[in-house]
C-alpha cells in the first residue's frame, strides 16, 4: 500500500534537510571554526615555539592559579549543591521558593557585578577593609578573592542540575529505606546518591568548566598581577593586550583543551555506562 | 501484644486529615482500612509506619509507645502503592537492603542473607529472579519484590498502602490471595489500606470503614456488611 499521508510526528524530507543544514551551518561557523582557529594560531610558529610559550613562568603560574581556584570552588559547590537540592526536594518549609530564587542569583547577576560586590565588602574602602588590613589579611587582589569570586559565579551549577532530578524522584525510596531500618546517612549513601550520580556528574563538570573559564568576576577582584593573581582567562587577555598573539593563543588553546578533555571524559563515561543510563531512564 | 490506636489526629496546614481515629487489633490480625479518597486512611497508615507525625493521640503496640519511636526502629515493613523499589539495585539487593544496613553485631552473614533472599523469593513466588532489575519486572512482580523486601526484616507489623492499586483486576486477585497466605505464614499484625471494598472484605479479619478522618464502623467483615451502622457505611458498601 502506498503512503497517503505523513504521520503527525513526521515532517517532509525538505524540511528535515533544511533544519539539519541550518543547525550544522550554525555550529560550524559559530562554534567549530573559531575553536579550530585558536588551535591553528597556537601552532602557527611551530611546536617548539608553542612549548616555549607554555613553559613561560607567568603562564604556568596562571594555569596553577586556575586549577587552585577550580579545585576549591568545585568541591565546595558540590557539597553545597547536594545539600540545597536535598533540602528543597525532600522537605517542605516556608521560604522554599525564595531559596530557589537565591540559588539562581549568580546566573542572573552579571559576573562583573559579582566581582564588585566583593570589592565593596573586602576592599580598602569596604565594610571589612579596615579590620582586614589591620590583621594583614589579603583577600582582594590575592588568591582568596579569586577563589571567592569563582565560588560565587559557579554556585548554582550543581544545585540547578540536581533540584529537578531529586524533585522528580520524590521521597518514596528514602521513606522505604527508613522503614527498613536505614539511618539517614546510610539512606543518602546507598539510595539517594546512586540515584542522582549522573546529574551530579554533569553538574560538577559544568561547574568545573565555568570555574576554569570565569573571566568577569575574577577580573574585578584579581588586580592582574602577572604571575601572582592572573588566572588563565585573565592571562590570555593580558597577553593579547600586549600584542603577544602567539602567547595569547597558546594559553587560549590550553584552556580550550581542558574544556575538550572534560567533554571527552563525559562522553567516555556515557559510553561505558550506556546500559545503566538507559535502565535509569526506564521506569 | 495487640495494636491500640487511640484518638489519633493530624492536620495538614488547616486541613484535618485525621479527626481522632481509634481501633484495637489483636496480635497477628489482618486489618483493612477502607474508605474513599481523602478519608484519612493513608495518613493513618503513614503515622503507624513513622512516615508522618500525629498531632495528638497515642498508639500502643505490645508494650511499646509506638509514636515515640522513629520509623527506623519500629521494624514495621511498609509496602507502597508505587512499589518504591530501589531502581539501581537488583531484586536480591532490594530484598537484602534491610538486613545489610543493620549494625554489624545484628547483621546476618552474607551466606545467611543470600539464603534468606532465596527463601523470600520462593515465598512471594518469584524464584530465580535475584539478578533482575526492577525495570525488568511487571507491576505485579515488582509489588511481590516490595513485599519480600518488607518481610526480610522480620517485621513486627506489616503496613500496606493500596499495594495493588496500580495493578489490573486479575493480578490484584492473585496477589491478595498470596498476601493473605503470607500473612498467615508469618503471623505478623497487618494493616492494609484500600478503597476497594471487595478487596477489603475478601482479605481482612477486621475492617475499619473511614470517612472524613474518622472511623465510621469497625468490625468483622460479615458484621459490617450485615449491620451497617451509619447511612454512609451502607451507601459506601452498596456502591
């Protein structure tokens, strides 16, 4: 029998080809091409020039600082995100919607404003500026300020990933665990955590990517001291402003490489645990 | 060793879910809480299981002040309408959960746990399904696993919240016959919530008909059917 009409969920071939072409063109021009150019520029003067640029002490210092900032911000925001999602999903309390709105704040506020907030609080003219100076504690234009700004900006990633997931899963399994004699901690470890581990992983990866890449907030509190308070994105900007294009593209390529490694890691896990993922989505 | 529920009340916000429900069930009896939705039967069951707190009233079970104990220490097996199986665990791990979370000095050896899982699967008539995941089972099979999991902790009390509500009529009938057999085998005091009067009357020793957070009538199925005490009960039973 010939087909007389399309299924309600089926579109004509020309439309499918057209939509596919638009999507591919968009990705190619706006995402893949610039990324390829970054790597091309980084290798423009040959591998040995690239290697020299990477071994530059200020560049290495910026890599170290970025890794320190992410290394502190990501674990803290992971713990916070689990705690926030747990309390929002599993308990009812007044002010719950307000708390959810607060968690979203770093997404809606411009990172530059976030940085300025810390200047207002910890700066020389700020609230705690005086007493901090008296005790010789340096937060602004030092590593603590950079870490704080990174924490602020990456605050919502884990919580945002987990809240809808945990709300959707409800409390049934936790209640069942309690009636079977499990303590709260056993319930979390054996029931809740295995149920949220994929969402948690995505949240942590996103949080990490943003922590490494954050520019605006960190730029305000950093003070741009070469080799001391420059993170990788700031270092790219500094090299670029000084017409050191080869150096700028080298660090940019390093940064992009870290992001790509994250993606590869995620895809590997998805591929390795494909069965488990599929099982988790079935009900 | 009987279960005494005395004027238990509970409000959700301003909505009174329970208005002083009372009944006494002898040790080892099978009680059905029967009523339309919103009559408070599930709330009463969840209070018995320690999943909800009563605002007032007392419950005594054996010589225990039941409501002062957290869910974890009541040792009351709970079966949920939507099964609430641990999705990421095999059937065997689901059933063994209550044994594995025990403190070390009360935890059976791995060999004993394995033996117990096999016995329980035989009891609920699902032999050999140890390594399946809940997503690979039918609704009726899942509820059998949930029942086995609740029985694994050798519960003092078995609480079932519309356990067959999501299943088709034929499976419901099979399961309730099996439930009664398992109840008689284990000799455990059982409270069973349902809105299906045929089911309640077929399986229980005692039926509590509930309305608006109160128990309208409580007694043996035959008595309740023969002498409905209020217009609501006679109307509900003839529906």
